[in-house]
C-alpha cells in the first residue's frame, strides 16, 4: 500500500468528510444512550506541520481556507471548534499552531466528541501509521486503536454492546473499482449485524463513468434510507487527481438532509468552489428501499 494520508490531510475532501462527521456525531448524541464509533481506515490522526506528519500543500486549498473564515452555518462552526479543541488537548503545554498549519483527522475529532457513555475504536493497517495514531490518541481513553484491517475487523466488533453505532468507511482507493465494492460489502455486513447502524461511506469523485455504475449498485442493494452528499471542485469527468468528494450516509439522522442543504453550499463557497464545481444533497434510497 503506497497511500499516505499525510500528503492530503486537510484538503477539501477531508474538510467535507469531517464537517459531516462532526454533524453526524452531534446529531446522534442528542440521545443520552451511548454509542459506538468505529473507523476502518484511521491514518495517524494528527498532522502537525512538522517532520514526517507534515500536511501537504493541499491543506491550503482546504482547511486553511476555513480556518481564516467566519462561517454562518452551525455545522461548519462546530467543526472548527472541534478541530481547535482536539489540537489544544493534544498539545496542552505548547503554543497552539497557526490556524491552518496543523490538522486533526477523524479519529481525534471523534475522540474529542465522545461522551462518558460512548466509546470508539479506530483501525489502521499500516504499522507506522498505527503507532503514530496510538500516540495521538493518548489523551482520549474512550478511543482505542487496533492495528489491523478495519474491514476484516468489523465482524468481530458488530453488533456492539451499545446497540447504537456510527461506522466511518474511508479506504485509500488505490484500486477504486475493487475498493468501492469492498466498502459497500462492509456497509452491508454492518447493517446485517445491526440494522440501525449509521454508516458514513466516503468515496472519491474522479470519473463519473466509473462512479455511476457503482452508485446504481448501491441503490439496488441498500434497503436502509441512504443520503448522498457530494462536493466537487472540478468538472466531474475531468482528468485531475481528485475532482470531488462524496459520502453515502446510511440511516441518516433525522433532518440531516435539510440541515446539509443549508450548510453544504456555504462550505463549497468557503472552499473556493467556482462555476466548474458544485454541491448536491439527495436521497439515493428512500425509506422504502427504492432508488431515486
């Protein structure tokens, strides 16, 4: 596996994914009952701007744009607040890094939000990244780390004792066609074991000709209500490395679609999306299991 997330940490796709993640966790935490957070491809969790964990230049077109903004939407402000809290908790005795120069990834964002009745488990297959993740999460005892393949580990973790779960599936997509189908299979496995699992499945938008058939397969196989949320910076069929970012949110919390329709366009504007890009929120599968 050649992919190293640190070179892309904090880019526009990360920001899209992580604003959504914070919104999902906070929506689920409106209920007092505890929840289980499970992440299949966690990375190292913290990108400090120094040494091997230094974020790449893509952070300037992603998180750095947001860090210097004054968003109107609660969801974007809550994401920025959680980022700041995660960075402060990780380096309590050090001056805080300049806004936009360091980035807390999904494991730290989730760990920061876990309540006393919640718990989390983050999987990372690559040993050096996993060791870095373990160090990053030392301040959050409710979040554990497992150095293993997250997709293969899912069976042993589901159903969780809490009977409520948020599952984040975010493979590196080095082999996009194969990994898209593997990610869908993992989501279906989790839903078989706990039907009410909230699944956030991230996918890259690189070539609509390849993506569209997979989305049709998702619509045909999924029976739980599934919200589709996309943000793209370039024409969806252009030949750049990454045109856009997509998320399938299975068993989306109540009113998430309405809220997302309000904050996603603002997020796109803050990230500098122009007339070549766009955002979209739609139901891929309605409650009945019928594709839209």
